[in-house]
C-alpha cells in the first residue's frame, strides 16, 4: 500500500471526537501550566494569551490545508475539518478571554483598547467573523440553511484567517519572520481556493 493509502486508511479508523478531546485537553493543560507552574515565565498571562492565539492560527492553517491535500495528493482528512474548525474557534475564544478577563480586566477597557489599537481592531473583526461559523458547525444548521447558503457563510473563514494573521504580524514587535510566514501561508491557501480552474477538464469529468 502506498503512503497516501496508508494515511487514508489510518484516518478512517480515527473517530472525529478525538479532535475535540485532544484539543480541549491541550487548552486546559496550557491554562494549568500558566496558572500553577512557572512554565510560561515571568509573564504567564501574556504568554498564555499568545500561545492560544498562535495555536488558533495553526489550526486555521491545518483546516485550510485539507482541501489542497485532497485535491493535490489524494489525502482525505475531510471528516476532521469541522472538528478542527470548532477547536480553532475555541482556542481563539480562549485567546480573547485571557486578554479581556485576565489581562485588561474590564469590558470598558476592552472596547477602548479595540477601538484605539488597529491590531486589536483587526483581531476582533477576525474573531467576530468566526462566531457564526462556530454556531453553524453542525448538521442541523446545514439542513436548516441549505448546503449552498451554509457554504457561502463559511467563506468567512478566508477573510477571518487573513485578518488573524495580520493581527499577529501587527502585534509582533520589530521584524519577526514567524508572523510573516503565517501570513504568507494563509494568503497562499486562500489564493488556492480562488485559483482559476480548468473548466474544460471539469466538463470532461462531468461527462465521464
């Protein structure tokens, strides 16, 4: 069996709920490290806030990679995409809650900071765009909205991903390569989604 077949066979044997268990467990474990150990150094709140945000970006990358992997290499991880999307939202929600509750510690100040600082404005827009996607990431919403409307709503993933990466780039102090890598990768993945497609090939395949 080739490597693609091996990966697909292994993926079929892994239940989707493991994504939720592992993701939730890691989220809680990171909070434990920040709250009860010195693993995050002298500024654990700031470090935890950034860790949650970066994991959210990493999960956005993973979620957007699923379609290119399937179309380019035949690797099918599509059954995990919804779970990855949900965990993406929860890590970014945790990122926001650490900022709002533990760092700023005032809803009034949260609003003031978001309006005052452009990098926070961009990050908040990205977060808000993810909220309807998390709410509708279930079979009931697909049936209620219809598949076409549901897919169109979930196109919000693309601007949310780009804005999230811009938030990270803007937040970084000085020139740092890592935020730029995230931005470049996410722009590339979004561009892949909107790439010109071979219409004649598609017509030939539809007639086959």
